[in-house]
């Protein structure tokens, strides 16, 4: 058995913070390499660091909503350098939105009372990936397909192209742009079964791996949302729905991904099962201003949670 180095790291997120509510906030936790461990209430993930070191992260919430802590247990084949430790802390903080300020959203929730006030107990954060590349690939895999199909595609991507955790080849990280670029579109279509998405994802990987496309630059909060949206829509395979989803993952909530889930939900809750005109459906959350996507998401979650 491969020997293991164990490193313990801590993060202190901005309060209030609900760890489980954040990790399980939407479907990303069900896509590899993410795993939710229901018995231990922890989240695990295999991560390939910039150094090439592949580590297993087990992440847990500690403390309380008002005084939260995030505990990270990193297993690796060799001791982690200071740079690798810092990279892990940055990645986990980004995925869990540890520093994001939701006070303005919570103020609007308090004005509206129940059920919105529940969100003020540390909810509102939606889990994302450590890189925008991973989020774009996964989002493209959600288009024009049932959720079970998305899970199958992402699982195959990780199984076939992800770097393995030493000694446990069944546990793999999300593939790097270089790994996907090295595969052919034909392999992505036939072996991983990405269908029409294969050339889109391959082209994206080639651009990112080659340095002609810097997705991570779009994290910059100083960039106007319309500019970021225009960049996203320029990616082949990213349409209006995918762009709105990716803006949400970047912490920009002023657009709603109007997919079949949105249409079915607002039809059931607000229009007696009838399909509403697009303008009326969109107007439902206009009063939330820059928080409209979060308002919709929490509304959806509260409606279906029971």
C-alpha cells in the first residue's frame, strides 16, 4: 500500500456560513471528482495541484453557522510544500465562496420574511469548481441532456483522462486542459460519449492549454458582467442558459438560467401549471436586482425540498 502523508489545514469563512448547505447547494457535488460522504458529513475530492502532485482532500465543517471553520485533511504521497498548501486553501476557499459577502442578499431576504429568512442562516453559496475550465466543461455537459446523462459524461471524463491518486487508480482528479487537448475529438465522442459536445470541449481545452484563452482572468470582479457574458458566449457550446449558469458560478447573480427546470418550476408555482410568457416569467425576480439568480434558486430549493 502506498504510504501517505497527512496534512491538516483550516479556513475561516465569512459568517454566517452553512457548510453542508453550501456543499449540497446544487448538482455539482454529485459530479466527479466530488463525493459527498453522508455518514461523516464530509466532502471529498481528488485534486491535481499545479506541481503535478495529486492529493485527496476531505473537507468538513466545524464550529457553528455564526462562528464557522472549514477543516481540510489532505492526503498525499509526499509532504506538501508551502506553495501546495496555499494552493489547496485557495482552491477550497474559492469552491465554497468562503470570502463572498451575502449581506445585501440577506437584507432583502429579511424584508420578505419566510421562507426567505431561512437563507440568512449561512445559505446562498453555490458550490463551484476550483477552475473555471472545469465549470465550463461541466456546464456544457448539462446542455440538451438529462441530468443522468451529464453524470455519465463527467464520470467518463474523469475515469479516462483524470490523473490518478497514487496507489488508487480508481480515484482521479478532473482532467487538465492538457489531458483533454491530447485526446482527439473522435476519442471524446466515441470513448467518452460527449456527442456533439466533443469538438467544443476539445477546442476549449486546446485554447486553454495553449494559452490563447485565459478563463481565470474572468474571475476579476472589476470586469463588467456584460463583458464577461460576451466572453462566455464566444465559447463554442455555451449559449444563453450556459452563460447564465457560469455567471452564477462566478458570483454574478443578475441573470437567470432559463432552462426547462426554471420554466417547469415557475409554471407549477406561479402560473397554475400553465406555461407563462417569457417576459412574465423573467419579471418574477426582477425586484431582487443583482441577486435575482440566488432568489430564484432558493425559491426553487424551498419549493422542492419537502
